[in-house]
C-alpha cells in the first residue's frame, strides 16, 4: 500500500538526480504523508527550483505554522518568481493576517502576488491603498473574484481620482467587470488620458439606467482616434436609424480609418 512506498520516497527525495527528487517530493505531497512538515521543510533549500516549489506547495497545503518563519526567510532569498509565488501562496494559507502585517517590508511584486492569491477582502482593501500604483491596479483587477458589491465599491470609489492614469484605467476596467459604481464613469469619460477614456467608454453599455446612448455618442467627438473607433463600434449595435443619425456627422472626419469605419457601419445599418 501507500505506506510501504513512503520509506522509498523518503530516500528518493535525497537522490542526486533532480528529476527524481522532484518526483519524490510531489509523490509524498500527493500521498499526504510526512504531515509533520519537517520533511518538506528540509527540501525548501534544495538547489533545484522545482524541488523547492513542490516542497513549498506541500507546506501550504499542510498549513503548518512552524513553516511560517522559514518561509519568510526563504521569500527574501528566493531568486525565481514562480517559486516566490508559491511561497506567498503558502504564507497566505498558513497565516494570512500575520503575513499581511509584514507585507510592507517586501518589494511591490510580492505585494502584487498577495493580491493575486488572497481570498480575503481585508487584504485587498489594505493593498488597494498601497503606495505603488501597480499594486493598486492589481487590487482593482482582482475585484471580479468578489460578489459583495458594497465591499467592491469601497475599493473602487476612492481610486476614481487616483493620480496614476494606470490606476484610473483599472478603475474603468473593474467597473466594466463588476458592474459596480457605473456613475463614476462620467468623470472618467473626460479624463486627460486617452486609455482611461477608452476603457470608460467600453464599460458604458452594461449600465442599467438611461442616458448611455448620449454618453456613447459623445465619444464620437473625442480627440483620440481609438476612443472614436470604440464609440463607432458601440453605436453599430444601436437600432439602425439611431446609429445612422449619430454617425452621419462623421462622414467628413479627417481621419481615414474613422471615415472608413463609419461608412462600413452606415452600409450595414
């Protein structure tokens, strides 16, 4: 049976061949044996990244509290991103609150990983105010995993006027994904950044309530061609008469691509 395989596997994880060590650690994890965690902990210093990764994954599954401090040390030393991700995942499953309380001491890539692998809204709220824009962006783009609209709103609203255009763009993207805070799109539609306006326009059609068509049509007058093209694409889904009325003013547009797109839609409607 399984238990008979264990002594053999324990020998294999110390083989000189890394492929055998990898297979041995994974097999022990699958058998869910070596539950004291020491066995896996001993392999977190293996010279091979895949062996370390398999051992760390096992420790995360075990949620062994004694592995927390060694994993924290490992996080500082680990050179490979994919192994670092497994360390963050394991630390979150062992003691999320404790790990997040230490997280400001890590580089932003680790804080982004915490956003990606956490299922705790408190963690997301904490990291949505991070000093690094890329961490705030990650927090916004993770909101689709959560169904509590009020909680989602707590993160989106304060970031609508974020100084970073990447964050404001992510606000528009998360509004599109979650359907929350649609009224915030109004200010984003007049943002100085073209891609913020583009994504705000793209997020409009799902809106419940009225006045969307007027807002979409206003995108035709945008100074940036990608925004105008997105507006044309959305208007092509309007009832034919409405689409024609909106687009006829663009038949003399100075941009050839815009003109072409308008003619294409007018011919179809």
